[in-house]
C-alpha cells in the first residue's frame, strides 16, 4: 500500500510518500480502506517530535474516514463495506489503517462521507468540550481562540446552538474573521491586546468561558478578561509554549481551569467517544451545521498540506483524499 511516513523529526520535507506493507489485524480490530484523512495541529507537533519516543518509520495522522475492508471474525460489530470514521492505531496517512473497534463509528447512510471526513477529531473534541467539560447557558459570553480553524469553527457553531449570549472569536489575521462571523460569532478580533479589547466589548464584564487551544501567553492573558466564577478550558498547545497560571488568579475570584485531551480520552476512556457519536452524527445531518473545508490535498501532496497548515492561513479543515 501507499503511505506517507517520516524517518526523522523535522520540517515538512521529512514527509515521504512510499510503499509500505499492508497492515494486519488482531482480535477486536478492523482493517479500513482509507477514503479521507485530515491534518491536525497535533500532526505538526508529532512531526517535529520527541527524539526519546522515536520509532521509525512513523506514520502520522489522527483520524480517518473510509470503508471496512476486513474484520477479525464473525463477532465483529462491523462488516466489509461499512462506511466508518475511526481513530487508527498507528496513524492515518495510508491507504489502509487498523483501528480498535471501540474507536470506530459507523456513518449513517444520510450523512455525506466528505462532510463527516472533516470532523472526526474536531467534532468529538468540540462536542465533549461544550457538552461535558463546561455547561453553556443563555447568560454566558464565550471567548473562542483560533475561531477560524477546524476546532474553532465547530466550537462557534456548538456554542451558538447551546444559546450562548455572546460569542467572541480570536484569529491571527482579520482576513480569517469572515468565517467566524458567518458561523455565528458576534465579535472577532486578533490576538493583539485581545483581553483589553474583550473587556471593552463586554463593558468590563469579561467572558464566562474561554476555550484555549493555544497555551503560552494566550492562556496567561485570557485571565485578564475572564469574569468572576468563569472557566478557562485548556485543550491544546498549538503555540508550543508553556503558559503559567497563578493561584491568585483562581481562589479569590472563584475562577477555575478545566483541562481536556482527546488523545488521552481515546487511550483511556474510549467509551466516552462511543457515548457521544450518535449526537455528533445528528448534528451533521442538520443542514444548518456547516463543516468548512479549507482545502483538499492528495496523499502524495502531504508535504504541501503540512506547509499550508503551518502557514496558519486555512479557514476550516484540511482534508487528504486517498
């Protein structure tokens, strides 16, 4: 089979389109013929890597949409030909992938494969953040960092659907603001001095909830506009930098911080994903729920796809058609 692998950590040029052995499955697993995969910021981090955890050649990629090619035995919940999305065992940048059945989800017939292909990681993550990690009410003002990206566009729509009073988005360039406005944001701004501008917009009240996938100084500055009793949800580190939280920012103001990792949840609590899968598919059936796709690349053009992601110019998800 064809796959994209890396044999060292480094820039996008280390991604290589090669011939690899077709993987085999064990009990509780299925073999999936890939139709689409996607690029996530976690793939960029994994490509630049941790030399202590090197195991080359390595296939990157978090999620896949495709068709069941093979099941282990007749006890499987799936059959050959089923359309599915999944979180594969050893990366998704390949024509065939293996996944544990607990991390495979059958796509309803009335849901477009391309639409669902863009959302496995971002939809599961966004749904859990907005429905389980925090409660969003009609009294809440919400700040969503990276509002034009894959997760950001899902968060804007989900917070709107849950009735948030005001939705504020941040973007790296105002050229990307239009998509956040289109999906339901009330106000969009860049990261420059964003906390003061958020406070101006909210007449000094600040926001009740911050969704932060950036970390570093963005996390730190977010406390300058987080209201009393507010919650900061930290679920990513696209900046690659450490953000420091002071205890003084928490106890006297009654504010709190919630952390969440989809990767940890896939590994330790896969049932949590099974429990929300049907709700996510129901959202995707809603014609008003949009899945913005920034660009579709071929598998052999994975280097260009990574470079596009790193340029931070995309609005929506980057898909790979296999």
